[in-house]
C-alpha cells in the first residue's frame, strides 16, 4: 500500500456494518483498489491516499463527541 492509514481508523471502519460507506472504503483500501461501491453507488477515488484521508475524516467526525476536552487543575500552597 502506498498510503499510510492509522490502524485504529482502519479497524474502526472494518467493524462497521456491511453496506456502511466507511466499511466499504476500508475494504477497498485493504484490497488496494480505488473503486468503492455502497448504497447502490460506485465512486472512483484518485488514490489510496484519498481513501485514507476520507476514512480519517469520517472517523474524526463520527467520534468527535467521544473526545471531550480534559482539564487538570493544580493547586499549591505554602504553610508558614
């Protein structure tokens, strides 16, 4: 494969139900092809890099609610 893809993103997409567009993209990426079919449509991507970018964007969009900002407060005092 010529395009890098985070293994966690690929695993997330492959765990999707059959027929889901993210799973279709992941299967195409894993097979090394740029033609993807889902929901009765066929899309031809220009490269595996483009599929990788689409999967990364989809993963980020669908999992953004799971990532909540984390705040840590530290307090120090000196006793006399």
